[in-house]
C-alpha cells in the first residue's frame, strides 16, 4: 500500500556538481488531494488498484505481467528490498508496545537510505541470478562505431550520485511493527524527509508460508 499526494507543481532547477549544467525537477506547490495505491504480486503477474485517502472505496483491480527488475521501488522487488532496508538501518530505537489490528506489537524506529537499500537488493538479486553486469558504458570511435564495456555495481552507485550521498545525510525514517509472540514483521512504513510534502510507503506483511493468497 502506497500513499501519495496530488496537486499542482512548479519546475525548479539546480546546478549538478557532478555532471555540470542544471538538473530540473517538479516540486509540488500545494496538496489538493491524496490517494492510496495497492499492489499485489502473484506469480508472473502484478495486480494494482487505487483507493481514496483512507484506503477504502477502491477501484477495480488491474492486471499486468511482471516487468523486468528495475532499481526503483517496484513490486518486482517485494518483499526483499524493505527487508534489506531494515538490515541497513541505523539508530534503531524502541518506540513502545502498540495495538495493531487487535494484536500487541512492538514499534521500532530507525533511519535508512532507501535508494541505497534498493540498489543493494538489486545487487543481491543479480548475484543470485549470476548476473555481473549492471549496465554498459559506450564511447564513440572513428567511423561512427561505438566501443562498449560492461559496468559493475560500484559504477552503478556512482551513476546515482550526488543523490545517493544526499540521501545518506538526509535519510528516511523507517518504522517497523513486530509481533510480540512470534517476532514476525507485521508492518513497515518508510517516511521520506519533508521537502514540500512528505511521502510515505507502507508495507503490510502476513505470516509467510502460513496463508494462501488468491489473485484478484
């Protein structure tokens, strides 16, 4: 389940200290509404639907085939990258015991670089699949030819600078709720640092291998 805001935007630009020139992006100027998007991965298919800001009054489920793995918060990465993010989190502290859907759970909170967690999860998936290349770098040769070579994981990290380092010094907050009886994760919520708006990603977990999920 992902909650996101809607509203008018303006374009802002800033100098890129690595590549030179300017980098432009859209910044939301005001919030006119909020929506919740739900996603479910079952086998080779992905299912998604949109709900109102309370998570209710949802539309019809839409089905599509899984796409190739991309280094972004994608259902193709679930449930792995949020778990990897917990491994890489720092400053862990106990918030306290709470009630979550009628169950007593322990609420923990920490800080984490979401982008670095997603890329690390991609590295693990590629490594398991026996993939060593994370892209190509090509240079122009005489006669209009190109010479290309495969790039590694360290170069992939370099390609995401300076955003990657910025997220190190401005990490997201991660909240996790764990069952007091079985220590299973019940919910993970990532909250990005506020710029003009605050974005959150919410993941609810069921007992793995203990439930049956029927595709919509």
